[in-house]
């Protein structure tokens, strides 16, 4: 792997949290997969496009991009070796010849100058240590008037469905787990636009998208998944078993409200961001 700037994130995503994502891609894709449609609509990938998927993880979005860019090529980049191993296996199973994966820190990883038509990310860009530096570097790999499309978390309120469903957990979630540090870095649309403008992007559009997030087949299954996730495991690691058992039971009871024929589905909301690399900017 080339130079790393985001050392803490590299350690986290190559540790137990990254391994959990690599072993359970269907779980995490179940949470986020319903947002693929608005993300890809913003990206506008054409058959000839060259696409870079930033923070590609286990590669669901990379493989979808490769199907759309059928006459082009798609590169997925991520810090996590276990997640990339899963992505490569899935790409081979699908027989996609126009996709490849690189392990690296996208903030500083060597990229071909003007080598891509589209930059895509389903959340990976929020983890950068220096967002302006990262987007400036990534912009140099994008052709003039090339497109950037990414998804970021929408700030959740205390009355949101997720907050209600996980109320039993909230008093214990006092700090971010190692891999989730940085998740709140791009919550504000004003800040998003400021960062992108400083990095040489223009016409930034930030819109809200709503979709159901699936957490499990039923309330018990969803509670088990939430308890296995990094933030929960990290914050409950020193909590007594009796308390953990009580919290799990309360969480499962609350999740029952959201059981459907398709599983436990909670309404979710994200930002979909689209911008263009500024032609003739000082960043080229």
C-alpha cells in the first residue's frame, strides 16, 4: 500500500470492524442499498465512463458502476484489505472484466491525472482527515467538467425512527468506535459546499434522499445485527452482562414496531451530493 495519511482509519478498517464488514456485506448493503438509485442517478454513469469508487468497501457500488460503464473501466479504492478481498471475490464471481481494486488512502494515493470521468462514493469520503486536501487531490484525477457524486449521512434528530428504535442504546453510545470516527464530518450542506469549492469543484448540489434501511429479517435478527456493529460493541465492551441483556431485550421490543414482510425496515435519510470539476481552475 502507498503512503497513508489517515493512519487511524487504516488501522480501524484493517482491524475487527473492517473484518466484520467484510464478513457481513449483505447486512451493510441491506442498510444502504436502497440509496444506490439516487446516488447513481446523480453520478450519471455512461457506458464509456472511467469511474473511481472512493471508499468502495466490499464493492457493491463498484460492481454496479462496472455494469453501467460496460465499455469503460471502474476502479475501487479502499483502506481495508479484508473488505477488498471480499470485493475481488465478488467481482470474479460476476465475471466483470472492467473492474479492479486498489488498497490505498484516497486522500494521497497516486492516481492518473485526468484519468476518470466520474468520482463515486457511498459514504467513504466522510472519513478523510483533511477534506479540502482530499477532494483537491481527487479532483486532479478527474477530467475537466468531470462529475463527483457521493452519499453522506443526514443529521438524525431525537424524534427520528432510528432514535426511537435504539433509545435503549443511546445512553451508552458515548463515543465513536475507531472505524466510525469522522462520520459526522460532512453533515452540514453549507460546509459540504465550502469544502468542494475550496477543492476546485463547482455547481455543488446537496439534496436529501429518503429510503428504507433494512436491519434484519425480524426484530431479534435486527437487534443481533445492531449489537454486532462497531459502535455498539465498542461502547458496551465494559458494560455488565445483566445490563447488556436488558438493553438487548428493550431494543428488540422497540424494533418490533418496524417489522414488515420484507424485514425490519427503518426510514432513513442521507445527503446526495453532486458537483463538477471546475474547468480551468487553479487546482488543475
